[in-house]
């Protein structure tokens, strides 16, 4: 995607943000990169900071985790220099997500807590919702169920006061996945349906694909491996089309388990190997360990 050479970088950055929300990750990356270059040429540290953070978000979503960490680190450094509390919180939250994905849970929890405290001081409900959601994921993967439930419910509570339906869907995704882990099937069923509806309403294709992955997990947990495989492969195809490498790998993990439950060993092994290779490329140590444990069980 190209932009006119005279376009205002602020307008380009807004277009990049819109592209990101619409699931157009390549477009968002190109626009954010163009904005960052123009802000740098102008000596505009604030604009560059916001562009670097968005570039990190796109890189993270597309599986370029090392690059994402660099962008977020630059955004955090610029935020400190500008004494920008809001961007300090956002960049800390984003760096925490990188640490969590790459198997550094204690670093992730420390950064998430720092971000949450900053958002609380600022009274930023959106930030509180996003960071509480991320804390819920981190606690859930550590098996700290009480903390995970508290964080997931806080994410929903903060998101519900927002007019951003995609944010409300994101919070419900976290709560639904917790219900799935705890085998609370009716609660999971309702949360998945609501998350899917809100994602569609908010024109969030990544959220729709995420809800599809959760629906596949629901079917698998309830013993309907055929429906689980169908939904997991559909969500995987959507994630691939959107360029969401992490979500694609997670959908492949579910599809592999479903194929194995159906006795389709060759397909299951092919899917498992694909998921493993993707997670290794992403440096997703925690998910890779989980895949190994689930397959061994």
C-alpha cells in the first residue's frame, strides 16, 4: 500500500490504525512504516512513538516477535523521554505480551501489573480492560485459576462500559477460554456466542476467527471431534487469510487434537508438525510446551 508523498503523517497513522482494526495487517504495516519515516524526518518524537507502537502490534500479530519487541522497546523509550504515561502503559503491556509468548512469565506478570497500575491512575478503562484480559491469559496458563478468573471478570467489567464492541468481544474471549479450561460448558457456550456476535458487529475479522477457535475447543471438550475439526480448520483458514500467524498456529493445534480424536492419525500428525514448526518460528515457548504436553497425554 502506497501513500502520497505529501500526505500528513498523522493522517497516514490514522489510516494505519483503521487498517489494523479491519484486519488488513499488510496495509497497516505499510502505512505505519510510512508514518514513522515521516515523523522521524520531522523530528516529531510523539508521532514516531505512536507509529513504532503500532508497527510493534502488527509485527506481533503477524508472528515477527523479535521485531515486535524492538518496536515496542523503542516506543517505551520515547514515551519515557516524553513523560507520556499513557504510552508508557501501552508499551509496557505490549512488551509483557512478548515476554509471555516467549516463555518469560515472571517478566510478563511484572510488566502487566506495571501497565495496569498506570492505567488505573489514568482512569483509562480501555487500557484496564486490555491489560486485565492479558493478565487473565497469563494466570490461566500458569494454572492460577482464582487470579485468572478475577482478571478475566475485571476485563469484562471494564470493557462493558466501553462503546467499542471489539474490545467487549476480546474480554469475552478471555472469559470464554477460562470457562473452557474449567469445563464450565454452558458458561463457555454463552460467552463464545456473544464474543462472535460482537466481533461481527464490530467488523473485527480476527475476533471472529478467534471465536471460531474457541467454538472448536468447545466441541472438542464436549466430545464432538468432527465439529471441532471443521471449526478449527475454518478458523485456521481465516487466520491465514488475515496474516495472523499466532492465531493460525493456535487453530492448527486444536485441529490436530480433533483429527487425532477422530482416529485420523496421518492428518493429526501433519497438523501437529505444522503447529510445532509455526510455534518454533514464533518463539512461543509456552504454547510449544503446552502442545507437547497435550500430545503426550
